[in-house]
């Protein structure tokens, strides 16, 4: 989008990282696109070195646009653009500052989320807000689907902001510090299901942690990822949390409050499959229990 909305004098991306099943070193999508467009590209291990700062300064940028770079930028870099350093953040700031705002919005059961175009400051995600656009969160949304939707919305919002910044300008609104919440980077163990929690909370976990780190549990000591699930409405279970009822070939699991219908799972070392197929293959009977 930036290439069609402005003149790109240079692009900075992360260095090549191991990706995919073979963990072979591959460039980021941003690096690949910049190379295809023939735009000057830097992939430094750190943007804080004198050489990197000098190279970016040589581009003489009027705008510095940052999206999901994953590093806190030094003041010397933020001072380079003549117009402004701006950031595209995937939440309605000041709600969900941090690395995992999309998952946080799903976990909280929010009805909507959005993107914020903001001025960058020394504190992470704390700069003044220039523009915000919203999108609803549906009952089927996962972090994967919302990431796609917010990327598209962010491109539209960024185009609008660029036009305004070079035209009549945008009014910068300070964030209300009394409303700040945080969304720290996720860890693998965040996906571990505690069956003592409410069914609605576990359902949100499944959606929030798709595609990573995935909601997971264990059965007879082996990991089982839960890839899709939904609350079972008014259904009740007499079993303790984690107890499985093989229901119509599928899996209905007792929780601390309510019952969860598990729809799609992936057993350790296996491909994803419908819960009914998993139940049949594992010869599960009612009364088995996720740990």
C-alpha cells in the first residue's frame, strides 16, 4: 500500500529468520516485497548502531512509518523524519498496548477492535492518537482472521492518514492514561487450558490463540491441541472439570462453569481432525478426562 500512496525512499525489516517446517532461513514478507519493488532495503540486527542510523538518515525521510516491527526505536531514529514518525497499531489505543493486542481483544470478549495511527514516542504505544478505525469482532473470529481484517483496515487508515498529514494535517489526541491496558507478548504455555475456568472463557482462548500458541490440553500424558470449540449453551455436565462426554460422536467437556463442545483437535504427532474422528480413533468413552 505504501508504495502506491507515497514515494518509498527505503525500507527497514528484520533480518532473515528460520521459518517453516524445515526452519530454513527466509526473508520477511516486507523484505521480499521491497526487493521486488527495487526499494533500498536494510535488514539490520539492530537499528541502534551508528551505521544503521546513518544509512536511514541518508534517505532524508519526511515520514517514518512503522508496523509490527517488534523493536523499541531509539530517540535518534524517531527524530529523523521531518513530518512525523507514525505507527500502525492493531487496537483501539489506549486499550491493549503491547505485542498481542488482537488476542487480548478476543480474550476479553470485546465487541469490536480496530487500528490506531499514532505518533511514536519513547514509551511503547504511548504516543498521541492521529486516527482510529473500528471493525466488529464476530463469534467466529480468531486471531488469524482478525489479523487479516486489521491489516486491510490498517492499510486504508494509513493511506488516509498520509494524505491528511501532507495536507490539512491531523489533530493529535493524547491517550487517556486512566484507560490504558496492556497486551504482553504471548508465551507457549499461555495456551494451556485450565478446565476449571468457564466454558465461554475457554472458547475465547481457542479463538484468541489461533494460530499461535494454540489452546492445548493433555490426555493420558499426550498433548492435544483444541483448534475449534464452542459453548454448549444450556447443556450441563455432572462430571468434574475436564471430564469428557462422547456426545453424538463428538466431544463435550465439563468446565468450571458450563460445557464446551470441542469441534476440531490435533493430537500430538497427528494432523488436525474433527473431534468425532479423534474420539473414535482414540476409543474414548464418556468419563475420560482431559488433564
